[in-house]
C-alpha cells in the first residue's frame, strides 16, 4: 500500500491527530487498491469539517489481519469519484453528495438516496430511468402499501414479464438519527440508538456501547459479555425464523409459514423474559447490561428452547424437503459472487453468494473473542442459498445459546452499567458488529470536550439494497416478492 493507514482493532480508538491526512491522489490509489486488490471491505465513508477543512474519511475492513484501516484526505467542493474504479463506493458517494454538496466528479449516477435536504436536486438527477421500445412498460410499487410494510418505492422497467431494471427509492423513514447524536452522549442517546432499526435493536446498541466503552476505557465483565451474546443470538434466530416463514408464505407453503410465525414469537418472548422487552431494549447498557440472567432463568430458557427447537426444525425440514418450494427458490434472484464482491454486499446475503465476511469470525468482539463462531458460507447466490444460510445460522446460533446459557455461573457477578461516562477528547473510534443482516459500523469523532462532533452509522441494509436490485435483473416481475423477502432489508435502518 502507498499510504500509511491508521490501523485499529475492533472496537478501536485513536487520537484524531494520528489519523493520516494524505493528498487526494494518494488517498484514491490507496483505498481503491485496498478494496480491489487486497479484498478489503468498505465499512464507512463520509466527510467531516475539521479545523475549517473538509476531510473525507474511509474505514476499510481487513478480514485477513482482523484489523480496520482508516485514511483521510482534504477536499474542496469536488473531487474525482472513486466509484468509476471501485463500485463499492457508489452508494456512499451518492449519500455524500446529497448530505454535504461535495461533488464526486465522474460518478455514474448521483441521484439522492434519501432526499433528506431542503435543496431541490436537478430534475435530470431525480428522474427515473425509463426503457423505450415496443413492448416496454413500467410498474410502480409503493411507497404506500395495503399492509404494514416499511415505506420504499420500487420502479420496474419491463418488457412483458421480464424485468430489465429495478430502481429503488428510499428515504421515507428519514428521522435525522445521526444529527440527533451530535453533542452526545446524553441520557437520550441510548434510546435513540435502540430505535435505529427495531428488528436489530440489540445489535445497534451493542455497536454503540462497544464504541463508547473503547473511547472511555470501560471494560464490561466477561459475564456481561455473555449476556450480550445471548441477546444477539436470540435476535438472530427470531429474525431468521420469521424470514423463513415469510419466504414459505411467498410460495404458498402454509405449514412452515404458520409454524414460523408462532415460533418467532416464542423467541421474542424469550428475549422479553431477559429484560421485559421483546426487542431487547434496556438489556445492553454502557459498561455492562441492565438486567441479570442468573442460573435459574438460564435453565428456564434452556427448557423453553428444548420445547420449541423440535417444532422449528420440523417446520423448516418440511419446507426444504418440498420439491415445489425448491423449484421456486432455486436459480431465482441470483447474485453471482463477483457481483456481490463488486457492489460490496455484506452479511448473510454476501455469504450466500460465496463471500467470506462475518465480523464475528474475522474481527471478533465481545463474547465472540472467547467463543469463536465458525462462519457459514454457501455458493449459489440465489433465493435458495439465502434461505439455506438462514437455517444453517439458526442451528449455529442455537448451539451458541445452549453453550452460553449452560455456562453461566451459579453466583452472578455484578453486571450493572454506568451513567458516568467521560470520552477521550479529539479522538476517533470505530465499532463493528455482525447483526443478523450483516455488518454494522458505528464511527464517532469527539471534540475537545469529549462530545460527539460526528457520529456515523452504516446499517447492513445500506450495503445491500443495490444487491436486491441486481437480483431482479432478467427475472420475472412476479418473482419480486420472493427476492425481496430473501434479502428482507430495512428501510428505516437505511434511512436513519
């Protein structure tokens, strides 16, 4: 590599003065080479105004060394786009242009991804692509639905039943999360973090707490880390179970749909037994956890698992043994490995396309440092692979849950957190976790008083929405519900 990156562990913190600021040309060569040649992942890319300068900051994930590499450069009102040489930056640069006005010159498509500014973009930038010619037509879906879907707009360019292009417009759930975090941490910061994406509450909270703990010198106990791990794996199982049931419903296989709907509720109720909230809110706090589990409750949860797991396995085995289901899933919505790598997919969607990218394995944090997770990677990249990987990860998470619950000590040590937080001043910190959808990245920069002057969140859906669009290329439009559910991405997690 040409540049000397700032290298951190996960989570990691350093003085802002240690963040290299290199010339733009060197920055471009270094980050593009890191992604294209060394196989690093783009975890975050954003700008910040520091001492009167606009800095671009890039956080790259290096799975081979279990490290994070950070680099920055100073820019004016524009710079030469990275996207033309490294497609993984395309969504980040569209966000950058929309939120700051900094122009990535040469970017192929600068349409806003959220429309969250008062400034009206140029009409030519906001227009939808259209397909011309005889037989071409357009189908619009959303953002208002008859059900309780999150708000997203999908526009299909078709010839007959075949989709040639799916254009996805988001931003309807925009709440200004990142701007509300500036000036923190305060007593409202944690509740805001918990609601970034409701189905990933414990994952976002864990990423935030790890980040603040690293920047303040707090060290949660081993016992508290075990309880956090229990919460994360319950969250993973509940969501994978619900998605597999919904996938079964997409192809009218009602036995699995009905069973998984009920069983997902069982797992959410087990999370509620830990802290009183089915999404785990209030369980993970700064410095520890907000509720104890204890040996007696752990044994109760093991008994509940023993009861529900056979029902879950039966429901899923029925689906994966049914030929009519397999016929609908196989070779549908395929995202090839090279495409997944090029556009920067993360999480189980990337692993279903053959990519190795599990933060729990490659940059272990918390309980996963002592209890490693064996990464599940499948080939195929189709709906079937994305369904199978969910089942494999459920089995894996159940194994982790049984191990963690059975190894809790007889006498519970102190697990309570703290409100007395003092962050390192003039610092930058990064925290990655592997949620059930994939990699989450939280980055914070503090000012001279140890307050957040910038807080950047990248939810896995931010990486993967374009993957859904790619999965629909040359598919029939009637296949969209199945492809969409096989990713099951978050609108509010993306919109922030």
